[in-house]
C-alpha cells in the first residue's frame, strides 16, 4: 500500500450561534476548513481535516493549509501511509515547521491504518478507556449575564465542563467569572480562558479578585514567562495552551511546574502521531489534558474522540465536540454529543464517511 494521490476540499462551517468571540475582539462566524484525502494504489482513501481558528489565533491560516499541501504532497507520493513514524520524518524533512499543514495528512494516514487493519483508530492509539469522553462547552465572549444564561442552557444539555472566554476588560472579566460560577453546581468545572489576552498586571489583578471562586485559569498572557509569573501568584488550578506547541515546551513547563492541565491540540502539534507522543509523555508525568484541536467539523471531532478515548480516564480533563457548534455536517459516522459526552466510533479507522456532495470540488489534487 503506497500513497498515489493527495487531495483536498475547502468547506465553510457556519456557526449555530452566529459568531464565536474571544480575547482582543477576535471573532469568527464562518470557519474555513480543509478536508484532506490520502488515496493509495490499492484504492483505499483516508481522510483528515484541518481548521485553524482564523489567521489571528495561532501561526496558522486556512489558505496556508492548502498552499502547504501543494508543496508537501509531491514528496510523499509512493510512501507507505502505514509507516507513520517514517512518514512524519519525511514530512519534517520536506517542509520545515508548519505543523498544521501536516496534521490532515497524518490524520488521514491513521484513518488508512485503521481501514487496513480493521481496527478503530483509538485501538491503534493504545486502546479504548471507558465508555465515553466528557466534553466541555466553550462560551463565546459576551456580557456577564448573557454568558451565564448560555451556561445554564448547556447545563440542561448535560455539559459539566465550561470554558469561559475572557481576556478582555479585567473588571468585566471578573464579573463574567463570578456570574457564571454562581450558576454552577460544585461538581461542575469552570475554566476562565484568556487566550493570551491579559497583560501581566491585568492577569494578576483578575486572579486576586476571584481568589475565593472555584475556577481554573487558562493561558492568561501571551508569553510563557508571563504565564509562569501568574501561575506563581495564584493557587487556582492552571492550564497552559498556546505556549505548549512542542515536546520541548511541554518538558520545560513540566520542569517549572507551570501548569496542572495542558491543552493538546492535534493540528498545533502536527497530527495524531505527535499528539499521541505528547499525550503519552503527559501520562508518564502525571499531567491531565484537554484533548482537542483548534476547530473543525465531523472529521476533526472524530479524531479528537479517538485520541481522547485512547487516553486513561484519570488524565482526561476534557475534550470538545466541534461538530455540534456548526450548521454543516461534512461526514457521516462522526461522534454525536449525548448528555455532555461523546464516544469514538468502533468502526475501522476514524469511522467516518465524507459527504462528497457537501465538500464540493477538489482545490488541491497532487498525483
């Protein structure tokens, strides 16, 4: 089995709620997602998906995925997609950096591996732990009262984990945290995610003002050093996200005791192969994880479910079901939320079948 073709489709994913807002006035209403196909000389096709959260979140953007695929794909033709370590080594040699470009190819090759072995990806990633995966709901940045109302609606849908988008005016953010926490039960978990939006003095002011509130603080500032200073100034549980984009940073943060939870995004690391490597390292070091991606539809959601389901439950802080946020379904067989949980497919590979009528024409085709 060798790679004969790599292609891609562009698909727009509008949001049910109209827009998604976070720190610094950033917002998205329609996500630009790339569905990647890897076709073999045996006629098998595996699928992946890459969906950056706009061009202003991480060093990634949607058209960059497609441009990167045109550059990278010719170097992979003729290679065995089942030899994932070898393939990733080849991708890193052919294209320095740009992990998000490689993520969809790697994801598609895991789908192919599952098809070739008749196994679900979660089995290949280490086995299925538990019956389901607990989900969080991200709460788009709005006025405190509006965010609190939305949280109560999601509680009624079965969610018990909430990621509150803060990182704006510190005084308003303090109100947001207090208003939402007041609506929740003790067993619920609330994360105040600033997405790098506070300066150091603002972050210290917020954590001091909510010292009596049961809340996790996530990625308060832009730099790792600033986040570490905030971490050392508070006794709140602490989450790192944007700064941890490699094993080097993961090990550095662990050595500094810079976090209690780390957010591992599949495309930020370069695909399921490297996400699994980081995941296994976290398990060995006793670090809990949010296992997810930047954004996406049904295919990304399936990949998240397989990665999370193959992780020991005590280290799974939470994950998310991006396909429930958007109005367009791009594949059948993807996990569906049920009372705040989802489960990875038991079918071969990712367990999904793309809806070709939704994907439309190919925008990348290399053979």
